[in-house]
């Protein structure tokens, strides 16, 4: 079996399942976390998620923190300035069609 370059793109194996934020988590070994922590931290900064394994068994997940960004009121108003107006009666009819108004719990 040929030796893999640890810096190559295929070094990071993608999981077949997606996580809550719909990004694909990548499996990394405990040894990779120790030896390549700087690169892993840079990838976390870029939004990647990792599942750390020990002896092939998942033991933890590294996920980037969600950073809250401030958007000024003026910027928000400017973004919505060109948006179409909302017809409230039509919106209510759409909501009533898809959302149950039954106060009794399901199940």
C-alpha cells in the first residue's frame, strides 16, 4: 500500500452522513488531532466539522462556534427595500393551510 501524503486532499476522509448544519463532518484520528492540530484549527475557522476517532470508534465531535455578526438597522432596511410587499391575507391563508391550529397535542 503506497504511503499517503498527510497534506493531500484525500487525507481527510468524508463521512457518508451529514451533521445538523448539513455540512459533512470528517473523521480524524486521535493521532491526527494531536499531530495536525494547527491545520485542524484553521479548518474549524473555515467552518468544517470533525469527528475524532480512537481505534476506529467515534469519541467526540469538533464543531466551529457560530459567530454572531451585528447587522445595523440601516443595512437591514436597505436589504429589504427592494423586497416584494407581503399580502397579509394571502400569508395567513398559506399558514393556515400548512400549520395546524388544533390546540390538542398530537400523539
